[in-house]
C-alpha cells in the first residue's frame, strides 16, 4: 500500500477551544481590525475588541435562554458577518452549531432538526423561518440572526466560566452531508478537528497566503459547507481580515471594493470568471486578442513550471499583461494573489490560465469527514492537475483497490446517531474516492467509488432518493441522475414499455414509436411531473434542471442493471455519453 505523510507542524493542546483566539485577541489586540462588514454599502471595520464583546453579549443571551453545554443550535442563513458571530458565541458556551443550507427543503430541515435534536435555531430570512416553523412547529427557541438576545441576568463571568469548560474533544458542530442512503448523515466535528487543521494549514502549505502584506479574505461560499467553515476559522486564527458576501450576484462588485488578497471558491466560480471575461472580449470585438492572451497565459504557466519562459514568451506575456491580465486582476480588486479551490476538479488548463494571469489557484482535496482539506497544493510548488500534498499531520495512502485512505487528527469524530465506524481496524478513514500518489506525495483524483455526484459548483448530490421518486411515476422505467463535474444536475430517463403501450392506447397513438414519443409534448409533461416530484425533496442546487428520454430501456439484459436492479452507472455513462453531453450542449 502506497502512502505519504507530512509531519505535524503545530501540536494543538487538548485544552484548546475555538473561541480561545477570539478572547485572546479581544483582550490583547483590542484595536486591531479582525473583520470588515458591509454597512450602508461601505466596508466598516470590526476590531478584535468589538467582536469579542459582541460574542460575549450573544453568549450571555444563549445562557439566559437555557442553552447548556452540548446543546445543539441550528443556524440557517446565508454567508454574512452574523454567521461568524453566532458560531463563536455558540462555541463560547460549549454548545454545538448545526448548519443548515439556506436553500434546503422543508424535508431536509425537518430531518436535520430532528436527527440533531436541536434545542434552538437561528434564521436569516422569512423563508428560512417558515421552513423551520413547518419542519419543527414545537421548537420554542427560534431567533433571527440580527436579534439581540436578552442576557441581563447572566454576567460576563458566567460566560467565561462556561468557556473554561470547553476543550478540544468537545463537539463544535454537526455538519450534515449527503450519504448513499439518501438521508444526510451528521458528521461530528470537534474543536480539535477544526483547530488542528486550521493551525497546521496556516503555518504550513497556506503560510504564504497569511504572511503577505495586509492579508484578507472575502468569503462568499455557504458557511454551512465545511470548506468555508474551515477558512473562517483559519482567518480568525491567522490575524488576517475576514469579510462576507451573502449574495453570489454581488461577488464581483464586492471583490472590487473589498480588494481581498485571497479567496476560496469552487471550480464553477472560476469557470464563470473565465467565461465572463471571454464573452466580454468577444462582445467588444476583441475575442481574438483574448484567445491569444489565454493561450499565452497557459503556455507561460507551463514554461514557469519547467525552467522558465524564454524571451519571446516573456515579451508576449508582458504585452497581454497590459492588454488583458491586468484588467482581470483589477476586476478582482487588484490585490488578489491566491485562490483555494475545492469541491470538484478544477481542470489543469483553467488553473494554468489563472496562474498566467497572476492569480494562483491552489487546488485541494478533502471531505466533510476530514474537516475539509486532507491535501492542498502549495504556492510556488503547485503541481497542476493534482490536488496537492498532505497537510501537516496528515497521512494519505492508496489501498489495493485504488481507494484513497486518510489518517490524522483532522478526521471527524464519527457520525451523529450512527454507529458506523469512522475508521478501519488500522485507523484509516476510507474516503470512497480513487486516486494515485506520485513519488513526491502529490495526490491525483481518478474517480469515485461512491455514488455521490459533485457538480462543478461543488454541490454534493445523492442521486438515489431522487431516482426512486422519479421511478415511482407509472411511465418511468429507470432514471439516472447525472451532473458529476457538470454545471447543473440532469437526468437520463427511460420509459416503461408496458405502461407506454397503455398510454398509447388511451391517447389514440397506437402506432407511435418510442423515437417519436420521447419528444412528444404530453410525454415530456408526464416525465416533467416525475422530475418535479423529485425536485421537491431536495434543495434548489440539487434539483434536476434538464432531462432527456433515452430511445431504449436499460435493463439487466442490456447490461445496464445488476441482478438486484441497481444501475451500473459507469456502463450507462459510457453507453449514453452522447445523450449526457447533449444535456449540457456539448
């Protein structure tokens, strides 16, 4: 079994908790800026002292409301300043944050609140309040994220006493992630999981991100995702300045005004930046210039990775830096140097393009169960097409079947209300993903053993439950959800031959062929109703946006189903690749 490990850089004490840094900085660096938040359209500074005091005020309110050590508190909100404030207040009193995606369906909210046993919940918008109210009508403690909780009967000393009882082994969060069974599973993430990962990252592979002049990060990915959550903690721990953007539509102007030095994203974000720049160039009659600039950026990046660019290439690169690259950097605020990409495959060409532009994208790999990153590329040693080397304190191995195995203190504490072991007898966490390790310890992802799809936007999608709902429609024989690495979720659907014969007889279409019926408006409407039923069980990001009806059925006899009638996904993807590509216009 091939394996590669990197030694621990920071040995976090067992007594350490996530709120320690907030209180230390609040007392020792009261005037230093820790965050910036948008107030009336402008970025307003929040000092370490102010943030610490606001955490204490909210913590007093939580204690006054009856929140005990270990109580679970749900948080359903977009990414904003109050998310971080509430998170640290919950941690300060030894309670547990249970994030809920703001796009979650009522059914998903109901399951998370019920399974976690949440004692209270915070919401941001009216639809969030409505979802929580419908999902858990008996939940009494429900607050808005901007509410000022009454903590007059609780002193600051009471909060400090509660905080002193919190250690690394205590549960910090239950983060729900889709499983192959369809029901989201709650990952038990401890204070030590987050602190160990964050501190070893900021003093290891991500050190350059935090030691450049005036480091700052703009956070716009959902904080319900463990990836964004870890970045939140890392920025607070490092002393960099953090800002939030709740609306993805505002990312571009917020980048320009906040001017961050680094940010995190998923591949789809970087794809949109590239496509937007290309389309803008074409619209202004400069499409050919942009195309040459893009090729030059990629060529320059490759040359820099193998000894350096020659004079001719350097001159071309300098020319396009004035014509194209500089404008792209200016659109991101002019100070953006690094980006961290996760949640899906970036693509080597896209990574090299941005590298040539002057913005280095560091691709990493991890799961909710590994507190986000297990591996990440390093500035100056970025091996494009890989997801980097293990973080300090992490060991990566490749099993005999090609599965990626992981060890380290970043591996989660197990599943909530679930006895499934988090590690095997030798201490390895089995990721369900397939990969290769090169001689230098760089990991390359080659596939997935598990069925979870990851869209280009980094959204995890469990296909099984939606497929079950679609197959419940009388006309549907089989349905297979697709979208791995694609911009949205789609579906391949087949029609049941017997049900179709009945439909033709009752709709006066006795001689209609399958080739004709797969595009018939009434048939399409029937299948759309099945898709709509499936979509109602999931969040907007997981919903099927387009489907296609195949011109044959998929059966055991055709080699597309197992004897137990499970879909052989790889076989279907191979045999119907053109149909899948057609869904995405390629």
